[in-house]
C-alpha cells in the first residue's frame, strides 16, 4: 500500500502541469462520461459480425469507444462554447 501511495505522490509532483492534449480531454470528459454507453453498445453490435477472438473484439471496441466518445465530447463542448461566444448580446 505504501508503494502505491508513493507512486501517486510521485506522479503528482512530477507531472503537475497538464499538456495541451490533457486539457482538451479534460474539457470533453463529461461528454465522454454521458455518451460512452450508447457508443459502446453501437460499437459492440457492429463488432458482433467480426470473426476474431472475443478478446480482440473487446480491445477494438474499448479503444475505439474511448477515442470516439472523447472526440465527440470535445467537439460538443467546443461547439457549445463557440456558440455562446458568438451569440450577440
């Protein structure tokens, strides 16, 4: 347990400034949280017809689903933010 706490503290000290990618992913994280169930269900249904091992399907659906939901989340937050900024007052 001490090692795991030490690792968390070490990461907190070393990488305390998020990069550009992390900042964008942070903005889209709520969108990804809300959108991930339907996206994963759709991707699972599409992957049902593939003739590969179930483990490979899981990896494909999981990685594609995470990337897709964060991309959609970032796109939606960016679009809503831009719409709010562009609205005449």
